[in-house]
C-alpha cells in the first residue's frame, strides 16, 4: 500500500531531521566548551542512527562524540569512540580515517605514550582535510619534538607559523623556540 510506505518515509525523514538537529546541537555545545551538555545530544543522535541503520551519519557522530570526550580530557572514552568510528568506516574517505588517527595520536601524546603517538601521526597531516590540517601539524610537531625527530618537528612548526590560518601558530612558535630545537638549529647553521 502506497500510503503505508509514504507514512514510513515521513517517519524516517522526521527521525533523520531529528538526528541532524541533535548532532548539530551537540557540535554547537562542544564548540562552546559545554562538553557535559553536548554528550547526551550526540549520544541520542547516534542512537537514532543505529535505529535507522544509518551508519554513515552515525560514524560521523561517533567521531564527534570522540572529539567532545577528547576536549573534555576523557581520553579512554574518546579513544573508544575513535576506534569504533574507524571500525565502522572502511568505505569512508581516507581523510575521515586520518582525522580519527590524528585524534588517537593526540590521545597517546596527552597520555604520554609517545611511541604509539609517533606511529599514529606519521603521514596524517598530509591526509586530513585542510580544515583540520593545522591541528594535525601541531600534534605532529609536538610528537616529533618529544621523540627527538627534530627535522620533522621543525618542518611542521615552520609550516604552522607560515600558514594563513591562525590556528596553532602559537604551537609552531613554541616548537621552534623550544631549547631542544633551538640547539639543533644552531648546530645546523654553524
């Protein structure tokens, strides 16, 4: 019956609209640094995606939830979300996967697991979308500096300070002016 299928279509459209509104509300609250308030909205959007078997939007929401946990310094929860997003995203663009790997590297950096951070960050700044590239370069410069890979730290820090995007320029300068890198640079220029 066409009226039944049309009625179901309307229900799915409303659920999809509701999930989008919840997700955007969660994103807005995250941007406002209201993490505890954002989490229930994002979780509800994920639940609606699961109910509708909409894995594409759901995966993006899981990544958003991971980013919210990360900003709130809830690293185990964030790591779980990014790993889950990666497991559900084999057919999504490489830039999506690279963003999840960037966050996993950042988690490892923040928790002091520099070997894992280094393994995760390799090649990521070149693989993410331009909008998050400076974030990836900032973590790359900090991780490489910590691991004494000073040439790579320098390259990413230099790119950060010469970027038109103001995000993370401070990190670039901090890396370039760090005692470890300044000593390395003075040895090169002698």
